[in-house]
C-alpha cells in the first residue's frame, strides 16, 4: 500500500521537483499541526492568505451559517445573493468613492484577467504597461504581464502589446502614452523580493496616467487586508487606483478574488457585447460570507493597528551578519541573504524547528516573512531566535 506521501507525488499534479511535503492534520491561529503532534508557526500565512490567522472562529461560523442556507445557486451576476451584496457593500464603504463596483472572481489571476479586459474595453486601447519582476498570476493573460522571462519563455506566444518598465524609476514613466490602456502594478512588489516604491514616484505615476487617460490597475492581492499596516497599501501613497485587484487575504482562507472599479468603467462589461466577463463560481456565497466575516474581524479587532510596531520588532530581532538587508513594509518583509542554497538550508532548518518560512519567485536569495497579523510579540521573538539559530548553524557548518 502506498503512503500518503507517495500518493501525493503520484496522483496530485506537482509544480516543482522539491515540494515541502509536510502533512498537516489541523490548523488554528498562528499554527499548523502535523500527524506526529508537531506544531509549526506559520510565518508566511499560506502566502499572504491567513491575515486573521487560520480558522478564525468568526470566519468559521460565517462559513457554517452560509452552508446551512445555500451553496452555489447560479452563474455570477444573475441572482441577488445576499452574501455577495453584503460583502460588495462593505468593500465599497471602506474604499474611495470611485471604487464602488465589485466584480467577484475566484482567484488573483482571474482578477488580473478581468481587469486587463476591462481596461482594454473601456479605453478602446490595447497596450498594457507592466513592471519588470512583477507577478500577477499564472494564467496566460497574467503571465503576459509577468516581468520575468524565465517563467514565460516556454509558454509563448502570449499576449501582444505588453511593455515593461522599471519599478520605481520615474524616467520610464514617459513610456506611458495615449496608446496605453492600463498600467498594472503591484503597489508593493511581492515576488520581486518585496520592493516598496517612493511616495513621489507613486504620485508621478498617477499623474502620468491621468494625463494620458490610462487606467491605473493596482494589484493588492498580497498587500491588501491590513498586511502593510493600512487596509490597502495604496493608502500609504496618497493615491487610489482606477481598478483595484484583490484576492489571497480577502477570504479568510476561502478562495475568492475581485476586481473593483467605478460603476461607469465597470458598466462596459454588460453591453456590446453583453456578458463581457462571466464566471460560474465567482463570488461563491460561502467565500463571500467568509470574506465579509474576515473583513469585519480585521476592522473590529483593529488588526492592522500594531502592524508597524511588529515590523519594528522583527527588524530589531533580526540582526545577523549574514542578513544583507531587510526590505518591506508592515508584515510583508524580506530577509536578503546571499544565495539560494543558503535560503534553502536556513528555511529547511527553520521548518525542522517549527517555523514555516519560504522564498520568493523572482528573488530566490531572500526569505519571506509574512505572518498572520495576529502574531504576538512573544511569537516574533521566538520566530526570530529560530531564524538566527539557523543562520548561525549554517554559517558554522
Ligand atoms: N498578484 C499577486 C501580487 C500575487 O502575489 C499573486 C499570487 O501569488 C497573484 C496575483 C495570483 O493570485 P492567485 O494565485 O490567486 O491566482
């Protein structure tokens, strides 16, 4: 008889030659538990998903309540489903007035796809400008705006009309023209190894988009829902997008995404032709109920209030000669080391010692720190001590 590990490798499609292969029995708050009774502190939040922790009781209750009422009823956009209406209403109440129309989808990549179509349709233009080292998802449209040839070349041809500019370089902004439908940007680049743009750069970018009639799409799929110390990272820069992309931390652990814009812009999807973007499961009622409960928790428990002081504590505790730099904002941090081998060794040792840590798609010489926002100061001390021990161990070794 095959073991769960063998069955996983045999029957579950694999995405890399070296999966982590932890088998988790349950998860709660900051921790995952395996079948041998070992606990693991989650320092990556399942890749920026579990902002309110794993299985927050209010999220779990909202899921149970909705399961008892109805699951899928019909395709998105036809019936009035109260979980969708309530969640969309809550989102638009906390966003700038121009972000009032929420299109629910199932994932981040789908939000990217929908937003790119919306921008092309609204402006009547086809060029899209994206950023070097960006990541917006793995479907073909999203892959087309990914700023890393290594992961794209085997899948060409992709979408034409995409240009790449350098992140945070004001001189490149002149490439945005009246031919450009949209600029798509992660407000803070995640997979590039957490790159924070300058305030002035963001102001100039928004100005240039306004001058040329180009829509600004901000991808807050990693940065949203309190991760950077504000509900959305664009709030740090005194601007707002024409189209906002959300997913990951949106559903409290359930799959959901959205692209959000004004009613005026969004209205082009409903005519000439009708059904400009459609989805069967987008805005699933259980995911919307979970998402609303999750957002209520973030706001009511003021989960983003202490994010800046938790960032400072991480920076204070993570002092080590092997750490070249700590980049990022709030609880979206990156520890820059020297090589992929070092990152692999240190993260493996951290996992062995009960701390889950990972690397970045476009920056494999750095380690990712993105814990649930509920992490306590004691847990930060413990996590940092484990990381420092692993750095010492491999330096000595
Ligand atoms: N955009 C950003 C900034 C992301 O980090 C990701 C996923 O890592 C995506 C989009 C794609 O989201 P999904 O994996 O839900 O398709």
